[in-house]
C-alpha cells in the first residue's frame, strides 16, 4: 500500500511515506485507516503453551487464558490479538496476548467511525516502533522510552523484535505528584533534565522530587529488563531512544547507568528522515503503511470495513437475471415434462424398471455418504478428546506457574528495596528463576557496612541462604557478589 490514513488528535492525516496532509472522511474511505488506542485500556497477559498446538487451537487457548486469567468480563465484547515466540531449546511458545474492551473505546472512536464507517487497524503505540526496523537489519538491543502528556511507557526491542513493555508515569502524573504545571515540567526536563547543577537553589525541591520520581521509573524499567533476560536471553541494553516530542532529557542515561545497565548510545527518536518532532507521528503512520510487511503486528479493531455498496447492487442485478433465467428454464422444463408424460404412457413398463434402478443407486450413494459422515464424526470425537486432555493439563499447571512467577517477583522486589533502603549501587542483578539471584554490589570503604545490613535485611525477609560469593577491593571501592536463595 502506497498511502494510509492515520487518525491523530481528532483529525485525519493522509501519509504517503514522505509527507502528511489532512483529508476529509469521505475521501479517507478508499485508503487503509488506523488509529492509536491508549495503552492504559489494554489488558496484557503473558503465558506459555505447547508449540505442538495448531493455529486454530492456539487461538482458542489464548482466548480462554485471557478470560480465565486475564480477568475479562464475559458479559462484555473484546477484541483479542497476540504475539507468539518460540522458546529456544524448548517445545513451548511464549505468548503475549492483548485485549481491548469495546465499551471502553467506543466513546473515543465512535464519532469518527460514524463518519468514516470503519477503522481498519487499532493498535497500541508501543508496537508502532516496529516500523523503525522494517528496512534495516537491527543489531542492537534497544530500550525506547515514550513520555507523553497522558501516557508513558518503556518498550524493549531485541535486535528489532518487540519483546515487552512497561507503563511508567506520564507528564500529567508527574506534574500532579511534583506539584508544578505540566508545561513548566516539560520545559524543565527538556532544558535542565536530571542534572543537579542546572537547577537554581530555589528549584532544588523540584529537582529532588524529579529525582525521586525518576528513580522509581527507572527501577520499573530495570526490573522489566531483568525480567526479560530469562525468557529471551537479553544480554543488556545497547541503546536508549527517547520519544519525548523530539527532545532528550539530559542525565537520564546516567541515571539508568547507575543501576548497572551499560549504555552505548542515548539519542532522541528519529524516523525515516523526518524531523525529531515529527518522528513519533511518523512511526505510527509507517506502521499502517507497512502493516502487510511487518513481522510482528497487533490489530484490536472492532470496526471492520463493510461490503461496498456496489457489491450489493451487483448482487441485486445478478439475482434479477437468475430469476428471469429460472422462469425461462421453468417453461422449458414444463414442456419437457409433458412430452415425457406421453412417452411414459407408451412405455410404462420400461419406466418402472428404470425407476427401480435409480432408487437402488440413490440408496447405495446414501449408504456411502453415511459411512463417510461416521468416519468424520469419529475423527472429530478423537480431536475433542485430545483438546480436553490439553485443557486439563493446562489447568493443572496454572497454580505452579503462578506461584513461580510470584516467587520470582518477590525476590526481585526484596532485592531492589534493599538496594534502595541502604543506598547501594549494583553492577548487575542476575536472577536464576526462583532458586537464586546474584547481586553485584559496589560501596566505598566507609560504606561497606551497608553490604552487611543489606544481607541482614534479606535474612530477615526469610531468605535462608544469603552469602557473599566474591569480595574485591580496588581504588577505595569494595565490590561484593551476594548470593540470595530462598
């Protein structure tokens, strides 16, 4: 497709890959039309399924999981889509499923649907960055951070492949928490960033509040990165891309680096030769333009394109022609029947013999058909029994999977809280499922007692095995690798 239409901030924009232009709803109907949906309205669930399952059964299992574990209301209408990843060295799929409630999105989009008649594609912004990698072979592992007025998130792309996202505080949430106007907050982040020396003495309370909020934001992102290591073999983050209205937040990369994430590049979002301020919009439009070629895509639309009017007109004309043809055929059949009746009077015995042969032939054909139907039913019964076995095995495994997930999250949360409580710096946190985690700590000479308090804190949290695996002292710094196990 050479052109597509994007619904953005209550206006329709025609995009041809080089420029945007506004377009009226009437003209937009002949192009592919798409729109963003708020990330906060999407229900996301990640789980595993056997890789031996076929496509149709996979779709059914995903829908069942979303209703049973994702908390969907069976009395409401949802659009469900999902992405599938083959787990290395395992006969399992890792599935990330997404659901959108029609009741939630209707108030936002119904005014435009009533004018256009349809919306071909509804998609979340975090998948739109897929368009950055279509025409190039990606070699880096990227963390893309989007900070908008009403929503914000971090999304991870491993060698150009989407592997997960995590929501963070938007500008609106930050301004309310810090107590300053949103416009001023955005200007401070763009001009002064997170660099303490750039803030005047009377602004230090704002800097302290920003530092505290961004600490929690980065903490969530680092947790997401570490969580993805075990599933996808993510080695680290090579590049941070900031989608912040074409600006960068100075000091954000150093802030993330203090959590032990080594970053090679930090840059604003740039897409397809557009100015940085237009690049965010360009990624959304390119997602629609390149939709058919994308290896990963999400579509949660309820408003599919209907059958064009001219097809209905064609059907009407075709039906009229068929009726006329049937009338002509009916007359010919009637004349033929009259001729046949006269012949039957002459050759009654021969006709009876032919009818008997015809009846035998029909009965034989019917018997053959019944045999085929019986065979098909036996096959369906066998497939239903296999589906039942898969469902039973899935239900039995759910409590164990959920408990393992909670144990991993509890361990990581306790470690991060201990780091924050005793103000310790870490090079890396390696978690091996629910069995153990290794925390690489760094402290100054006068602060090395914090490592002991860090370990004591974890022992108080009922971790039975907390011990130091390696201690090094160099240039006035202590480096200690602490092993934590339940």
